[in-house]
C-alpha cells in the first residue's frame, strides 16, 4: 500500500486494476464520522413529520365526549350513543369545531363515511406508492423523491386548514397520503447508502426513532392546544414546520453515492464520497473511475424496469411477495391500533401517549437486535408476541388498565418486528431495485391500513374492543408465516445489481430457491 497522504481526506489504496463499488464505498465511508452523522440525522428527521401527518387523525377525527342537557332526562342518561337521542337533549363537552366528527356530524354516519378521511389518506398512500415508487431508483433519485414527498405532504397539510366539508377534507387527505408514502422508504434507503455496512442497521433505526418522536409529539401538541376551538390548529402546528424542513433538506442534504454511480454519474458519486469521508480521511485519491466495476444491468435501470426486474426474477418475486404479506398484517395493525384506542374507554391523551411511548423502546431495541440476532428469528418472535397480547387485550372486557398495558406490549412488539422487517428488506435486494422493493413493501402495509378505520368505525357503533383487537392479533400472527421461508441476511454485503446479487449468493439457480 502506498504511503498515506498527510492531508486530511487524501488516503490512497491498493492500485488494483479493477475494484467493485462496494469496496470503494467501504474504504471511503466504512467508519462513521461527523458528516455522516449530521447527514443521517437531517434525512431521518423526515420521519418525524411523516408520523405527525400519519397519526394526526387520532385527535382531529376522534369522537368527542358528550353530556345530557337535562339532569332529569333518564332516557338520555341510559343511552350509550347519541344516535337514538333528539339533538335537543344532549351537547358536546367541547366546541363543535374541535373535531371533524362533531363539526360535520359524523357520529351517527355509516362506517364507510365516518372512516372516509383516514381511509382516503391510506388509499392515497397506496396510489402514491404506485405513481412515485420507482422514481427513487430512476431519474429522481433518493434525495429528489424524499424532497418531493415531503413538500407534497406539507403543502397539502396547510391547505387542509381551509377544508369546508368532509369531502374536501378527505380529498386533501388523499393527496397528503400520495405524497407522504415515499418519505419513509426514501429516507431509509438514502441514510443506509451513506454509510458502510457495519452501521447500516443502526442508522436505519434512527429513522424509526424520529418517527416515534413525531408520534409522541402529537398528544403533547394536542394537549397544549386542547382549549383551541378548532381541529385545524393541529394541522397548522405540524404542517408549517414541515415546510421549513423541506427548505433545509434541499439546501443541506446529499444524494446517495450508490444511486449516482448506478445512474452513470460517477464524478458526482466520488465527490459525494469525498464530502462524507472528509472527517475520517478515508477517501481514495488516485483511483481511476473507469476501473470501478458495474454491470450494464444496473446502469440501465429506469422508472419501469426496476419493477419489471422484481417480478421477472423468481427469487426476487418470492422474496417480495413474502415481505408484502408480512407488511400487510403489520400495516393493518400499526395504523389501525392507535385509532382503536378510543374503544378501550381509557383517557384518550394518556392512551395515545402510552402507545407512542411503547414505540420508543422498539426503535432502540431493534437497533440492538439487528446487530446481535438473525433477522428472521427476531421478526417471527416479536410478531407472534404482538399477536398474543392483542388477542389477550380483546378478551379482558372492562378491565381498562390491564387492556391498555397489553395493548402497549402488543404495539411495542409489532413496531419492533416491523422495524427489523424494513432493514431486512433493504438487505434482500440490490441497489438498482432497492427503493422500489422497499416501496412495494410499505405499499402493502398501507393497503392493510386502509381497512383499519372502517373496522374502528364499525366497532365504535357497537361499543366494544373484542372485534378490533382480536382481528389485529389474528392478522399479525397469520401474515408473519411467509417470512420464515426467506434467506438470512445478517452481515451480508449490499449488492448493486441483480446479477451481482445472484453471483454473491451462489448463482442464479441457488438464489431462485431462496
């Protein structure tokens, strides 16, 4: 090896005639420095705003409590809902505009209409993933897609302030969903591609931690603004900071060097690596870019070919199908359970806070688990633990304190399994289709989430938690089973092309059996 240059960031490497880009990345950013830390924090902050818009309906769309106007009205006091009572006999405990349900009188509406705003949001996420999913692998890139998604979500959140009725509100929720769906995928892929494989799992969980902080901030913001006369205040306090974040993201974040290289922009890729490694001094100074190997398959990926490759390769199709089934059950439970908290008849602010707090240790624990344990075993164990606790919660009846604790354990276990699943998905697929594969996995989760609000609305009318949490538990347990058939990826090298993935795992015939 040649002597090291005395200048920071000018370390030379062996003069190999051909070097893979994976080797170049590991030599450049294998260690973790200040620049990488700042970049991954900046990129991961997108999850915080994503969480706020994802769970904002827990407060804006809740059914407020009510009281009887006449203390002597025995019929009113014996009623379990307002639907059978004349409007003159009862009143809301808070201003009518404090909730979408009370402002637009949805308390007795059909489940499909009552659950329309949340279902529209998740339906928009489903459509948005189809429209935007492959852009991160094609011309827009990881950073471009993250910026576009964040901007759509934040702008539409501001427009939601002016919604005149349930239909406009639901439509804007649909657009918000279209924009926000790619935030998690783009942020996770981009942050993981800015570091070496030693730090890949830990950096991935940073986004989960930020998502939890976003979820946790909602009950705090809602509680502080509980005296406000309108649900619109919550949209104002969450959407405007999101717009400010978009400006910061545009000015300060870096694009993935892996994506730049795969797209043939090799000079930009090398410049990005130099910026990332400037603190550690682990960048090459004498390498000829033409000598860095890359398959033609990776360089020709466009918006549609990434999806085509995923479905044409038998091994990739099987992996993606199993991941999507698991993600469907996780999404159904993850997005539905917070909405179902009101069926437990527990203090709403506390129940949402407990649930959000349950997600906080899952971000930390999943980081430790990824480093020490196999992915498949971890996912399977925590998924079954979540299913068992959810079913127990359903059968506890009126024991509210016990219910909320079993619900919190179930939510914690499900979040841990889902966090590991996302990192696992990153490792199962090469760079040329990684963003598309992760987008499809999250799309499946959103497809499951579409049914959650309808289930909760139906349960709200019948006044019980058995159906909600029982169904959540069964869905989580059954949808986990296909993951057992997938290969283990702990400590695996990130490949850049389908061809390279097959060669790494022992040839296409062996990979096809995976």
